[in-house]
C-alpha cells in the first residue's frame, strides 16, 4: 500500500506541475493503479504545448507521461514524459504534419525501461486526432522514413487504426507517406 501512496503522490505532483505551467494543457489523464500483468498503462497524463491562436505556422508536441517504471525509490519521476508526438500546424493550407511519433524504448540512450508496446503512442495519436478535429484541420499527413522500416508493421497497425492511409513510395527502404482527411 505504501508503493501506491508514493505513486499517487508522484502522479499528483506531476499533474500539478503540468497544470501550473501556462504553456501546457492537459488533454487526458487516467489515475488507476497499474496491474503489472496489463500491457497498457492505466496511470498517465497526456498533455500538449499547442495553443489555439492566430499564429499561422508553428511546431508543437503532445506528450504522454506515465508513472509505470518511472518512479525512483524516493517517489520522484525519472523522466518528464515517455512518448512524444511532434507536429507542425500550417493554417495557410489548413493542415497538420506529424514529424515524429516516438516512445522511449530500449534503443534510446535516455531510456531506463522499454516503454514500447504499452499504448503510449496510441494515447498520443488519439489526443492528436482530437486536437486536429477541434482546430478544424482539413488534412493530417506525415512521412515514414527509412528509420521506420524496422517498425513498419507496428506503424501500419497504429496509423490505420486511427484512419490514416499509408503509401510506401519505396518499399525497399520503407520510405512513404501517411495521410488522413479530417473533414
């Protein structure tokens, strides 16, 4: 029960810090105790630095923070977030472009735990789609690079789940495009 209290305190502390930062907005959160047998996180905060404003072109991110394997023995978070969706908004063409969708994994030098396959990228993508809908965006797109070839099956699964089409321009290298009409 003490571990639960430390996790609860860490969650409340991180949530309060995000809410106190005027540059950030909480998009969704869940604070259920984590079942170690469960593959999806149940204690998380999804937040963004995106603001609805008159700026015609800008770059922002959606972040996913979880306590799972992220609290040290003193009850402090080891990382501010474990997943990031970096995107550009272009009001001139009423579109958003996904630049990076990344979850800290064993290949990252910052990772202390492999956060892949826990649903963090899906949480970020779901929040992104909601944000694009609220912003009345017509088209969302992105580029699949040769670095993504290793995880192409996983990327295809995640993006098609959220209504994107995927077109590989060079199947040998894995280079391609993702897109979704929003309206």
